């Protein structure tokens, strides 16, 4: 008879190799997760809340002002609830950060305890604008996602949903969002959850794109997409080929 002390220790390298052999499209069931959207009264946040709720997720919109969040939730319908940011964070299993870059650090600092233990998905794009158009900013930490990870040491931070058109997300006449979502993070389990959430939205697919240290170029690409959209009067997204 063996005891726990007799059990063979887990070989980290072997476990890592086994994970790599897994089918990358074998994703978890995320239908029961509550999705919170901080900044859910803005265009991107409203669009994501609408699409996830339409796909059957329970969604809570967060805002600095609870009444504003409740108003936005009522306008969207689909069982979406509104709350202040702290309540939204506490009641959600997964929290999407869709706040303006200017308020990114301050918002997350205030919610550190409420977001402890949560999977936090940062979709913020640090951008500047001048007469020549949009351009990427480089946060001191490297990216918005890395700033979030630094400010939320007790949370699991991933990055995704950067390249989505807020116009298409909010348009009820658009049945499918034809795009891939670049997903970055430190944990395979967490990025799998984010990919699975992306797949809940018709037409959308989540594609693993590396660790958080690679988030800057993903966030920055939005400046290029803005230029594409202005020139061609489009709502461009991304597709990754041969995957």
C-alpha cells in the first residue's frame, strides 16, 4: 500500500510536454461563467456586454456610477445587470477591463482587493491621437496588460479583445463578428478560458498569441487598424491564416 509520501512527484517538464500535445481547440465549457465588464458604459464595453449576453452568458456591466451602469444595462436588455465597478468585480467570475487608457491604472488600483482571485482580461489599447492620426503609446510596464498584472498581483491577467469594432459589436443587424481574437497570458488554463469565451460569439475565434510580454504589439496594432478603417471606411478585424 502506498501513502501520499510514496507517490511520485509531478515532473514539471513532462506535464508541460503533455499540455503541448493537447488539441489546442479542446476548450473548456464557459457557459456558466459570469462575465463582468468594467467600463461597460463605453462603446467597446457595451458592445462586448451585448455580444456575450446575446450568446447566453450572464453579464454585469460595471461603471464608476452604479446608476449609469444600470441605465446602460436596461438599454441593452438580455438580462444584463448594472453595478458600480467594485460590485461588478466581486460578483463576476471573469472580468473584462474596457476602461479608457487614461483611467486604467487608477481604476485597477482601486479594485485590487475586489479582483483578487479573478481572471482579468485586459482589452485596453494605450493610444495617442494627433493631426496625423492614431499612434501607439508604450507604458512603463511594457503594455496595458502588463500594467494590469503589476497592479493586480493576486489576479490572473490575460489580454484579448483588442481589435474588435465597437460599431459591429453593438449593431443588432450584424449576426456574426468575422474576426480572430489574439489571446495572451501566462497560464494555458486561463488562455483556454478566454479562447472559449471568444468562441461563444458567432463568427469569432480566439487564437493563443503568446505571453503577456508580447501584449504591446497586439495593443499597438489597433493604431494601424484605425488607419485602415479611415482609409477604406470599414470596420476591419484580423484573421490568422493556416491555424
